[in-house]
């Protein structure tokens, strides 16, 4: 018995595939309705396994020789449409004054970035030089220690 995919439209698994007779079990080949459903699921970024589960078929059926090309084209088309929709929604948010979205889109699309000010005043730089000088002296003293010496380096 075919499982109903969409209760409102009464779309069943059998409606999404053409059955091609073979010696054994009929081969399931994705039809136009199946393509439409796969694209709409891919638009929501469903995984291949999730799509197979919704269609109530094994993932191997969708990746079979008869369906592989159609399935991958539907996935790609659906995901690209989903990305375009997300971009449109982000742009609408930015147009409506979302500062966060304006900043994010500026960074992503316009190469803008936050400016980091790492300049310090003269006193801070002098103190940093002293610390680095002491570290260098200790490293040199440690390098000069000969094996077996228990002397502390200060």
C-alpha cells in the first residue's frame, strides 16, 4: 500500500514514480511529480536520506542508474532556489532596517570588515619591550646552561 506524502493533495509514493516492468520487481523511475517534490524538499535543505524517507523509498532507489542524474539535478536546482530565497529574505530584513543583517551582508557581499585598533600608548609599548627583553634573557640563559646544573635563572 502506498503511503500518502501530502495529505491535502493526496500525493502518494506511487504517484511520484513510474514503474518500469522488469523480469523481477518493477524499476521505479522518478516522474515529473517526483521531481517537483524532490526539488521542494531540497529547497528546504533536506538531506538525501530525508528525501528518500519522505518518498518512502530506499536511498539506493534514488541513486540507481535510472534515477541518479535526475535526482542530483533536482537536488542541485532545489538547493540553489533555497539559497536564492534565503538571500532574498536577508535582503528584505536589511531593507527593513535590521542593523545586524546590514552589517553581515556588508561583510559577505562587499568585503567590509571590522577595524581593529591595536595601537598602544608609549608607556604600554615600553612595558611590553621590557617584558620581551626579560623573556629573551631567560631563554638565552636556559640555552647556556650545561647539563646537570641546578642553578636557578632569574
